[in-house]
């Protein structure tokens, strides 16, 4: 069985057409470029090795981290790889 990627008519992947778009902050309503990765895990539903990431701009880094920390879900905040 042929996969769609085997077809000559298959569209190119999104990353091959040029640079990826800048990540956007995960805070509600914010469209600023994200510079931080707020890494978290909900221990009630995720295994310890599962890590979720919210992208954050400078303005919302602390707000997002505090929200997760108050719920014992914050693992760490680190610069977003770029």
C-alpha cells in the first residue's frame, strides 16, 4: 500500500518551504513571540516522564509559571530553543 508521501502529487511538508513561524505565547489573547518554555506535568493524569510545554513571552512567563506552580504542576522554565 502506498503512503501519501510516496505520491508524486503529495504536498511538501510545512517546514520545507522556508523557516518555521516564530512560536506564539500561550497566554490567552497574547500574540507576542514566545521566548520561554514553561515545562509542566499534571501528576494526577500524566506519567512522571511526560512533559507538556507552554510557550511564553517575557510579559507572561511569570504569570503562566505561577499558575502552574500554585497547582504543583510546574517543572521548570527555560529559554525556548530557537
